[in-house]
């Protein structure tokens, strides 16, 4: 967690939305078939890498991710672990971008389309799916106010 995220905003509940209910996140290595553990309707809303095709099957997208990032992807991760690794990374980054831009009162900068798209998915999720109390707390923490 970054120095900007001093309040320790936990993005795990957001990440868990991409998986079916009841998944044991401490034992993702046991879930060999990613198709049975992800919420498919959300997969088309995010990018896993630049030039990702969200209309493809998740297995194909992850296979391409492994090719694109073969130098950084741990070889012993199964698809379910890799997917969690990817979305956790992008949405942790989205949280830091959000908090940094508001802490310093600056517009966010995005170095890639993937980061930009996933940042917007993250913000839309906060606005549309948060309970009013959670949203108010998050906005207060970010020095924003509700209209």
C-alpha cells in the first residue's frame, strides 16, 4: 500500500466481485478451471493488457497475457491465480491514481489505455455499486463532497 493510501483502503472486496461467491482466495491454486470461478459478465469491461480483446474467452486472454509479459509472470501460477494477480495490480494502481490525484488536486495521468479503462471501471463501480455510507466515507477520505 502506498503512502498516499494512508487510510488503507482495501480493494479486495472490489476484486472479489470478479469471482463467484464462495471462492477461497487463500487457495486459488486449487481452482484449475477459471471459467468456473469468474463472473463472465464483468470480464468484457476490463482490459488485461494493451491490445487485449475483451470479446475473447478469458483463457485465451490469459494465454496472450502470459506471452506479452512472460518476463514477469510467475510460471507456477494457474489461470485463476494469474487473473487475481492482474486485476489486483490494475485496481490497486487505480486506487493510488485516484487518491494521488485528489490529494494533490491534479488531474490523473495514464500511461496506457489499459490503465485508463480499468481506472474508469473502478470509479464507475464506486459510484454505482457503493452503499451511500461507503460512498460518503470514500469521498470524505478523498476530500470530495457529495452534491
